[in-house]
C-alpha cells in the first residue's frame, strides 16, 4: 500500500475501507459500496491479492456500516430537512450511498489530513461540506446550520475519544439542535483496557480511550436524550445470510464467547424539543 500520509488513529480508516471494498466483490454484498472498491484500488491496487476467504473476516465492520445506513435512511425519510453530521467519516462514502435529497445538508468531518485525502479520492456532492477538524474542538459546530433536525452518525469513532470529550460532543449536539437522532458505536471497558495490546491497533499506533459496559446509560448525560435501541453486529442475520461459509463458521464460534459477541455495540439515541 502506498504511503497515504496518515498518522496514528487516522490509519484506522483503511481496514474498514478494505472490508467494504471486499464486500463489494461478493456475489450478493452486504453493503454494495462501489466507491469503497474504487478508492481502495487507488490506495492499494493489490489489496485483494491475499487469501480472499480469510480477508473477509472484516465483513463484520461492513455489518456495522449497513446498520448505520439503515437507521440513517429511516431518519432522513422522516426528516428531509435534516442536517447530517457524519463524524470521523474517514473515506466512507455514506452520502453517496444514501443519496439524500438536496433539502438535506450533509457535513463530513474528520482530521484535516483525512479530509484532504477524501477531496482527492471521492467525488464532491452538492449540499455536502467537508470539515477538516478534530471532532473534539467543538468550534466546528458553529459552521453548521441550527434550528433543523440533526442526524449525527459517528461510526468507529467514539472508542478513540476520551469519555469527557464524548460527553461534551453529545451534550453539545443536543444543545445545538431542536431534535435529532444520534447513532454511534462503543466498545466495552475490557476492550478499551485491552486496546493497548491489540495487535491491529498497535500496528496503526492507535488505541481506545473509552469504553462503556452499558452504552444505553449515555442517555443520562442530557435530560433530552433518550436511548432507542441497539443493532446486532457479530450475530447479525445479514452476516449469517451473506458472508462466505468460512467466515460464518468463524463468527459462529466467536459468538459462543458472550464478551466477543458484544465487543462492539451499535446504538441509537433520539432527542426532541422540550415542550414549552
Ligand atoms: C475506524 S475509522 C472509521 C472511519 C469511518 N467512519 C468508517 O466507518 O469507514 C476512525 C476514523 O475516526 C477519525 N478520528 C479519530 N479521532 C478523531 C478526532 N479526534 N477528530 C476527528 N476524527 C477522528 C479517524 O481519523 C478515522 O478516519
């Protein structure tokens, strides 16, 4: 793979992108993201040269994307005037996949180096603005229109932030908008603690900075925030239906360990205007 000039946590976008690219090579993909395949090919023309079967173990990350897409699609169908905050977007082509109407204003945010790469590798879209910023520096929120429903999607981002920053982000977004949906994923406390020894994260010189055993409890951070539900990931029916047999077998075994089955939790929250 060519050096794409990313550092530390920024590099964690590549395994997820690769998983999406490989998914698109399946006869019946889970996500079917042609952008991921094109971008991955440009970053690493030989990315799919390895043993196809085992390299598909990353498919579980694709299940996570699909869950976020399905929830986002539902919210945008009900709120065609929404503002979307796609935080820690990496090189994910969610706006292209969901193709929202022009009444939706979409913001893709990531570190400046990642946004620069995005500009080079993904086509621009009307009503879609790129913001190169650390997500924890909340001044970026001043660039976003208020007074409209908001959809915040933070896929694969929260574990990389300290808990105090996650809390400021969530409460800052709830305070800034009249109503909205917040979608994110978290890891449990053990996975956070273990992350300093996780070989994949070590390779990227990254580690987790927070973990939650009960992600629904984040709703207590703001009086207007309500927990809605959780989407399956490691035991998702779509994974069992569409993954190659070898991958299904591995996940069936891993899922026998309850800690493993819930080692990433995809959760959704909502908030509404307080009645006067
Ligand atoms: C695991 S990748 C996920 C990328 C994308 N959401 C996806 O699912 O394909 C994590 C992303 O979060 C970004 N990120 C991590 N910490 C960040 C921060 N403090 N501010 C902005 N982006 C951050 C990284 O640069 C990276 O692109």
